[in-house]
C-alpha cells in the first residue's frame, strides 16, 4: 500500500502467477484503498483506486472477467480481463449486494459454471450470482461472520466457507 494508514486485505493469484491484492484504510474511514497487481518480475501496478474495503478478487472460468468487491459500497465489480497481460479494465457494477439484513460483500470465488459465490459477512449467508448478476441461490449459514468461500477437494467440487 502506498499510504501510511492503509493495509492489504484480500488477494489471489491468477493462473499466470500474478498476485492481485486490494488495500484499505486501517480504520475503514474512507476510500483510500487501491487494487494492485504484483507480477512475477516483482513489478507492481495499481489497477484501481478509491476503495474503502477491498475484498473478493476472483476470475471467470474463461479468464475474461475479473471480479472485485468494495465491502462498504455494497458493490461487486466486474472488469474486462486480459489473461495475457494481466490488465483489468472497464470497471462496472456486477451486482449491488442486498445489505438490508446488515450484510456486506466479503470474499468471493467463481465455480466451474461461471457463477460467483459471495460470503455476506455480518449476515451469515452465501449468495450465488449468475453470470448476468441475478441471484441464483442463497444458503443460510449457522454463523453471521462468514468472510470467504472457495472450492477444494480432488475434483474441486467441495465448497469451503
């Protein structure tokens, strides 16, 4: 992070070994965070800025879309993604998260069908969004502070929360 009160929050690696991570204000008081890419040669590129609380980086199965959430804006964004260069451009709102129950977008992953799964922290729900942004499925969890989700197991068909 390039600001003294910022810290890294969430990150993931694309299939070419580039590490994407978002920063945030330690006190979560304003949009001072950014989205960064660390390339295998250790060069760093700022992809985006003006982020309050960085979360949920993940890619579509075809590597053409990169997703990223700003927890406190209630948005999950989609970017056009170029796997050859690591460029993430053309940010747009993929979905506005339903925050009416006190939840907020946290960690995300994308399944083999291209559906984005998001952990709603403080709400205790997992939401599966279709590639067009519509809600496909909601799973209520027995706890409220779920922060991330991923697939694992030998066939990558086990959902871990």
